[in-house]
C-alpha cells in the first residue's frame, strides 16, 4: 500500500514546486499562490501517476537509477505536470477574463 502512495506523494510535492513556478509566470493573470499550489499538487500527482511508469525510469536513469533515481523521476514528472497545469490555469483565467486589471 505504501509503495503506491510514495510516487503520488513525491509527484504532488514536485507539482507543488512546479505549480508555484508556473503561477509566478502568470501573476498578472490573477493566478494566486493558493490556486497555483492546489492545481500544481493535483496535476503533478496525476502526471506522476500516468507518466511516471514510462518517463520516470528515463529521468531516474539519467540521475543514477535505483530508489533515489525513481524518487527524483517522480519529483520531475510532478514538477513538469505542475508547471503545465498552472500555465493552463493561468491561460484559462486570462481567456475568460478572470485576471487582474491593472
């Protein structure tokens, strides 16, 4: 059971980091830290779950393999998903006019 939760947790942690990076890029669109963090965690965990088995070993193998390589691969998959999800969230807010008006 715990073996299934570790990839999701590490993907969510990477997604949190990636979501905040992506949210910083869309700060003028009204994307706040809370929403970009939440989107990053959710999309990062999903990206780690779906892309982790295929791309995780590739990224992990570049780092050195083993358990630490798998963990770093899941973090990278989550961060990429978090950045992408946060950018899509910012783009959607911009398109519907939900951004801040300065």
